[in-house]
């Protein structure tokens, strides 16, 4: 399966390590530092034309990690990803 992240960017769902909300996850210094290091290493791809709302961490078979920033919310990405068990746990009270 594939997940459309925005623009013309599509990733394999099996390569996705996590989908994170930028606003809440960047409260942590660890996350901010990780994103800064990934940016400096050239491992961040911006697929948003607007202010990004989420970032998607992907790891390929060769171990290469890529961070995609997207203007699409985490809830919408999870619904698109076909991970129904994950979505129901997030959206259920």
C-alpha cells in the first residue's frame, strides 16, 4: 500500500515508522534536535506548500531514513494509510 503525503509524493506504508503532529511533538527538545540534525543531513523533504502540520518518518530497507513534512494533518494521514486499528484507537474515546 501507498500513502499520498501531498504534492506528488507517495511513500510505501511499510516504510513508515511514524506519523507525528508537528505542533505537539516539537515541544520536546529531543524531537527538535532530531529534526534539526535530519535537516542538516539533507534527510528532510518538504512536501507542503503551506505551514506543515505533520512529519512522517520513513525508513527504507537499506536503513536510510527520510523525514517528510506535510500540510496534511496526522488524523487525515492515518485515515489515508489504511491502518484501521491505529485510527480506531486514536479516534475512539
